[in-house]
């Protein structure tokens, strides 16, 4: 049985039609500046346009960021507050509410006046959005997380992917989102084990099914336990 029926995967985000909610994760605003890269290719500059296209398509009532909106530990990097405001403006102009859950890179978020971050967000009575870097306080049937930045390598090409996972921690289903940022490095899931996973919610990666979203369709693969011998 599909643990996440009726959801739609699009441009590294996921749409929950019943909740009229768009969820994305790991934007890592400021990552390039914090890393002191000399040639900051695409350091979040495309994020407002991509988010605007998603809001135009789905018309959400809420947009939820599943952690790591920024990439900072001690201070908010220069320009990040403006970048956040651009995203807030996109969501507000779409008639939606922006909810941000805190990730391990987000300790400075409370200093940004336009945000009021939360630890986790209840999407519905049985689904919680959480970054996934630590154990959430809510005990529920389904979790939607980021943190892992999953990517599937096929014939030498690494593609960002979603992971639909059955019977994980506490027998809950877990949906792992790829990083919405295109400059965030992906974690290859081909040989990913629970011991390698960064999230305590993933306890059996063999039961995780990769989904690669293209411009035309979403390609669903068998669970990793069955898929690995063919990669």
C-alpha cells in the first residue's frame, strides 16, 4: 500500500492536495557565501522564481519548509535576510501562509523578523513535517522530512530523488524530500544503509523507494533493497 497516496512531486517539492499544502526542504540560503566559494553559481537566485511557479500551479493555502531554510550557525549571512523576504513575498502574494520548521543549520532563524520558526508542523492528524535531523516530539503515522538530500545515481548520472519509506522508526512511513536548492550536494542513496543515514527516523533504507521527478513525469523505482542489484 502506498504510504503517501495522492501526493504530487514537482521540482524537488511535494504537493499535498487534501491539505492544500506545498512542502519543500533544504534551501540552504547563504551556503555559497558561508563556504567562501569564489564563483557562487546559482546561490539561491532561482529559488523565488521556482517557488512562484509552484505556487501558481498549485495555489496552496500553506507553504511549509521542512528545515534548513538557511545555511548558518552563528550569524545570518549578508543578504540572506533579503533573500528570505523575497520568498515570504512570493508566498504572501500567492495568498498562502509560510511555515518554517527549524533544521540543524537554522539556529539564527529567530533573528529574522519576518519568520517565526517552529520545531515541527502537523500537516494533518497523522502527518508531521520535521527536518529529520533529530527525533521529533510528535509520535505519528507519517513524517515528511529533508536533511538527507537524497540522490539516485543511474548509469553515472546523479539525480535528486524523493524517498518513500515504509515501516521506519515506530513503524511510521517517512517521505524524504530532495534539497530544493540546486547547489546543495546530494547524498547518493544507491548504497545507503540505516547506519549511514543522517536521520534517526530512517531505520530500514531497504524499504525506501526512490522517485525521480522529471519535467514530464515522476519515475518510481522499486525499494532500494530490490533495486540495488540492478544499479
